[in-house]
C-alpha cells in the first residue's frame, strides 16, 4: 500500500505555473524569482502552454528542476517559490521556502486517497536579504536530491522512497522528511509487524514459523521494492521490521 500510494498521480488538466504566489494556505515568498527551468523547458508564470510536456516529464524516472531567486528574508511557514496548480485547484508541484529550509513535493496517489503527498526537506537556505540562490531538484528513480547553491556555500541531501515511507502520508500536520525520517520508517514497519509476530507466536506452528515470518519480511522489503521501483530498504528498516516481529513473537509465545 505504501509503495502504491507514493507513486506520482498527475491529472490531465490545465496547469498554471506560479512564481511566488499569494495563496491562502501558504505564506508568500518574500524574495524575487528570476528563472524556473524543468529540463530544457522554461516554466513561466501563468497558464503552461506546454502543460502536457511538463506532466510527461514529471512522470518520468529522471528529471531536473532548477530555480533561481533572490532572498529577502525568512518565513514562518511554507512559502512557494514556484508551484503548479491546475484549474481544479489541485496541487501538482510545490517548491517552497520554510524558514531556513527548502521543501519540495509533487502530487502522488496519496492525494487521491485524501492523504498527504510525501514532502522532502533540505536545511541551509539563506535568509539574509539580497542573497542570490540557485536551487536544484534532481529526480532519479526513487531518489530525490535537493541542493542549494549560494554565496555562503552549497548544501545537498538525497531522500529515497522506500516501502517504509508510508507513515508520512498519515500525519495530521505538515511535515517534510529530512535525515530523521529513517527513524519514523523503522518505527512504522516495526509497529505493523508486532501483531504479525504475535499471532505467529500464538499459532503453535513450531520452529518453522520464525523462518516463514522472516521470509515474509524479506519478500516485503525486497520483492515489493523491485515491483514498484522503490529504493532498496536501508538497514534501519530491516532492523525495525525484524525487531517488531520478534517483539510480537516472544510476547505471543510467553502468553
């Protein structure tokens, strides 16, 4: 379910490019936007005449989004530097400043289910007025890299969508994933596997059941990842999954 919901879902509708828009659900970006490029395409403010090409590009496994702006201060909440909405007021893409961080997300199937589309965060965005900044977003399969280049240096971080990423879609508040998201994935998978381990321990199937449980975990973390084009699960997701199943197993056996 997590793998399915994190796949892109971009409706075939009229799209509007927005430079530092004034939208009720966001703060307004206090700086000046210079240029926005998606691959070789320039994305203007207003109706995107090449909207179909933009959609096809965002659905590919690899694309490059570049934004050039001049900073004029900080923000309290998300303030889009560039966004794309359609004529049904559906959010398609958001690249935003949030204080001294950058947030990026595109619409996924989670939005079709009335859940949150996963968002990624990079810290180190300058807030000193007059600072020119270049922002690069590189999508390469399940990996999403954000980079910030300005006179104070360069920052970069890469996020990978895995089968353990589903918890972020259920949060009732705004959240953009950073390096700490690995802990959330560990707890998410471990928590889901405690009941499975518990009933496996209670069923009295003998010594074969722990190996069957481990085989099921491996199938979820390896086969499902391959089927849906997700990134290979890191060691933290393996630890969380096995630990959750083990806690459930020993609890079931003890009772």
